């Protein structure tokens, strides 16, 4: 259960290793018979169906072990990325995201994603470099004077989007968007709490860093507004 990468990688290797044989030897036979079947894609689809059976059997066994469950989700997302980008798998075919979208699994994924995001926010705000810009010594890069915590937070949101963007239904994507909105609001509250501690020194270093963080986040969210 702790090594889903073993069978996921094995399937990718089988797909890659058989591609030339299927294209050179099997596809011409299908073409000659007037079939519209793509041998390579059908081979991939059959192997992915085995993966789906395996996932359906494994997921209930690790649903409440955060570490194993997270590892499985991470490996499945990497597998899906390679399947589509390297092997040309079709979005209309069955995929692992359908298994991750099933209610019990999906709700667990959301819960765990939130838990780890909040832990990441705790660590980024308690870091010594939280209010310092990574690029403070490079003037032409650092026009907005973005503190490290704000940049890390927006990267966190971007990574979450990247993880859920291939979910098969809009309703599931919207649930993840709801999580992101919660995280933005949580970050806003945290900034407000720090700001209240700094009101005596409203021109101080940290107070200005908070204002820069808010400006940066608002700007990036506005840029993302076009992303359906």
C-alpha cells in the first residue's frame, strides 16, 4: 500500500516499451481492415482499467492514513500527467481522476489538502524570513516588495489549482475552489492579527510588509480572474 508508484511506473513502462511494436506491427493490420481503432491508445486504455481496479481495491485500506493517502494522490497525479503529456492519452477515456472523484475518496482528499495547506501556512508565517522579500537585493525584480509569506502563499494556491485542474467535473473543481477561498480568508485573518500587533508602528517594517502582501495578493488574484 505504501508503494503505489511501483505499479503506476510499471504501467507507464509497458505503454512506452510497446509503443513502437503497436505502431509498426499492429496498427497497419487495423488500418488495412478499415478499423478506426488506435492500437497504442487501446493498449493504454486496457492497462489504465487495471490501475482503476487496483486503486478501487487499495483506497478503502488507506483512506484514514494521511501519509499513505497523500502519497497515493501525489503518485496518481504524477502518473496522470505523464500519461497525457508523454503518451497522448485521451481525456475522453477512463482515468484515475474518476476514482479520486468518488465521494468518500474526494472528501478525504479535500480534508487532507486543507490540513496540509494550513500546516504550510503556519510554517510560512512563523518563519524568520516571513516578512522579508526574497528579491530585496534585486531592485528591478522587486518593485512590489513582496514578503516571502505572501509569495509562498500564492504558490500554495497555484499548486492546489494544478492538482485539481484535471478533475472530470466542474462541481468537483468548484469544491476545491471553495477550499482555496477558505484559505484566502484564513490568510487574511492571520494578516489582520499580525497587523493589530503593529498598529503602534504603522510606518514600521512589518506593517509596510503586510500592506505589500495584501497588494500583491489582490493583484495576482485579479490576474487569475480570467482563468475559468
